[in-house]
């Protein structure tokens, strides 16, 4: 089983190295850098520039759960039932049985590990792999949502400092009812073989 195919999503990359790559991509395309390096750590430039960056948690949640839908999505597939009854994305399926302790036994997407990018149907606004395949590094530092928070925020960027970054989306390793919900959020400070990243930026 390989994870480094040309058409597979990048994995095993640190958050800071993803930010460095995005600065390189911005420079190559004549855009301002989105990050600056301070004491070996990459920090988002505020106010946010038009350079390439990681999506904020608010952006990820909106495009995954709300955009193009009548209300918030509980699961990526149509309906509210678990497990999925049709092939929706790349989760821990029967092909991954030799690798993982828990799988969706009656689900077969044909990929034991990560699948080619864009190999499954897009979500309602045309984005691929918002669920399954690989989980995604998010711009925000991780923090617990305050209980009872009702204050409205516009384009929130999350805390300005922290140890872990938010991780959103399920991956080819996931089969549980919690992990496959679109509201599931994780955190990490280390790279993983099921964790990659998505590119975002503001347009002028």
C-alpha cells in the first residue's frame, strides 16, 4: 500500500511546512505571502493577505456543512442514517481490513489507503474530498468552543497562539459514527499518514 502516488493527496507534512509551501506558491504566482516566520514557526499575517493559505475552521465548516444545502449537514452523504448506503468517499472500508482494527464492513470504496484526489463526487458547491481520503490541516490553533457562546463573529481566525492546530474532515482510517460526522473536529501538532491540507485564499 503506497501513499506517495502522483495523484494522491500529500500526507506526512507538518503544519509549518504546509505554510512554507503556500508562501512559495504565492511568490511563484506574484501574490503576497500569507505567513511570516517567527522563531522557526509560521504565523499568519494579520490582516490576512491575498496569498495562498490554509482555510480557517469557519471557512472549512461553511463549505463542508452549509454551502449549497438547506441546512447543516450531519453526514456527507444524503440522509441522516449511518452507515452510508452508497459510495460517497474514501473511508475505512473492507479493502482496509488488513490495515485497520475497525472498518465499515459492508462498505467498499476500492481504496485501502488514500485515493486519487477528486475521485469521488463533489459536494453541492463543487469541492472534492471534504470528507474521507485525508483529514486536513486548518489555519486555526485549536481551542475548546466556549459553552453557550452566542456571539456572532465575521470571518473568525481563531486564537493567535497555541500548541495544536485544528484538523477537520474524516480520512481513509475512519469508520466511526463520530469521525464521519461533518461536525467532527480533531487537533494535532504532528504529521500523520492520513493528514494533508487544502489551499485557500482571499480574492481582491
